């Protein structure tokens, strides 16, 4: 496969993953798939990150995201007792 094809596939995968985050956060359902709303919110977020409060927002949002990923990981991961039951 050519280098440009590999890079294109990497970029496509990256964009799909980012879109998945929009869905995972419930934004698509909450906005009724309102792309103008979603884009406007992203522009607002970008402005916030560029502002003097940007570092604070970055820390707050990163913390919330990490908590959500961890909560999801905990609900998706089988417990020890579930793993034992699955093997039985």
C-alpha cells in the first residue's frame, strides 16, 4: 500500500473516532442531529480554550472525560465473579 493511502486511512480512522465521541457523549441525540448546534458548541469550546480561562477549562473537561472513560471501562469489564461464571 502506498504511503498516501496509509496516511489517508489513519486520518479517516481518527475522524471516525472523533465522531464517535460526539455520539458517545449524547450530543447527537440531545441536539436532534443539529449540525449547526454541534458546530456552534465546538466553536464556543475552541474560543473558551483560547481564552484566559483555557487552562482551567482544559483541566476540568479532561477530568470529566477521564472519569467517563473510567466509568465506561468499569461497566464494560467483567467482574471476577462474572469471569468465573463465563468459564463454568
